[in-house]
């Protein structure tokens, strides 16, 4: 217990808004690898939560929300490394940081659609929230406007108590707001529908543009290189994933009062 509180304080001091713990046997995710394949001897997950700012998600301009997403991810990556190093230095434990997003496993069966650890399932196992109708995690204080990351360690840490109350009232605002209809089937998100709608400058758009460009005449190619679509695709390259839709997260009223 003492080590948990010391780690929790360390994570909060780094800038995490909440820190939870899950014993590896309490982590259940149907689509991601066994954590033991990522770190042999792993016993626990340290899960850190970071809230996204309300103003960014309430902005009608997706670039504003994406700016906050990128900033949070930068903070996550840095803090994951520092937390792993703290666990190794302070407790002589092994620790491995999990990517908050990319790089992803692009080989079958994941094909970039699942991370090495499901950070949503890790957050639930660590007592940081419950699943909502949108299949995102609702935190008791921050609602849906929160991102999670994790560090694996062979330090034995007991799971924090799960969130007992149901935080989603089933209002359906997320389903109605999804322009891609990716949430129509309860209990699952249609990943391809979501990606096509939320990442218009992702790999699918890039492949389509390359095909158009290679098939075009030289004068058409010159015009395509000044097309806003190409410029947006070029801008998206260093970002990794450039989201243009945050509707399910933005409209969720849970825990916002």
C-alpha cells in the first residue's frame, strides 16, 4: 500500500490527473496480447489519466481539439518513461512504458486497430472508470474527457477498487452525434467507419491520393500538389494520427455537472 501511494504521488507530481493500479490478472481485454508477452514476469499495470481541456473539445474547430490531444500525448510519453525509470530506480523493479497511441502493430490480426495494451480496459481494471455507451471510459470526475496510458512492471501491486456506480445513463447523445454511425451497434465501435470519418487524412486517404496522382497527366499532377487535400495529407505525416472528429467525447454529459 505504501509503495502504491508513493507511485501515485509521483505520477500526480508529473502532471497526471489520476493514477490507478491493476494486478495483471485483473486486466481483461479480448483483442490485445497477454501483457506477459510484452514484459515477462509482469505483475501489475500503473495507469495514468490525463484530462483534456473543456475549451478544446467545445471548440467547433477540430484543430483546436487536436492541439490538446497532441500536447497530452507528448506529456504522456515523457511521463511514461519517467514513471518506468522511477519504478526501476526506487523499487529495483523492471518497468516498461506502453505507447499512448502509435507506434502500433500493423501486422495481422491487429492491423493497427488495437494497441499492445487496451488502455481503456486497463483504466477500468485500475479503478479509474467504467465503460459508457460510446465504448470509451467514463471517469467519475472527468467524465469522458480523459486519456489513459500505462506502465507495466514486475512490482506486485494490488488492484484499486473498481468504480461501482454506473456513470453512463444511456442517453444516446454519442450515438446520435456520430457522423459515421460507428456506434449504432451497442457494445462495439465499428473501427473502420470511425477511422474513415475521424481521420480524413489517414492512410486510406493517402493511398487514394497516391493512386489518383500516379494515374494523372503531368499538368494534373502539378495541380494535385497544390490541392488542399495533398497539403493536409502532408501536414498529417509528422502527427501520426490527425483526428478531425471528437463528437462522441465532446457531447457526452456524464460527470460534467
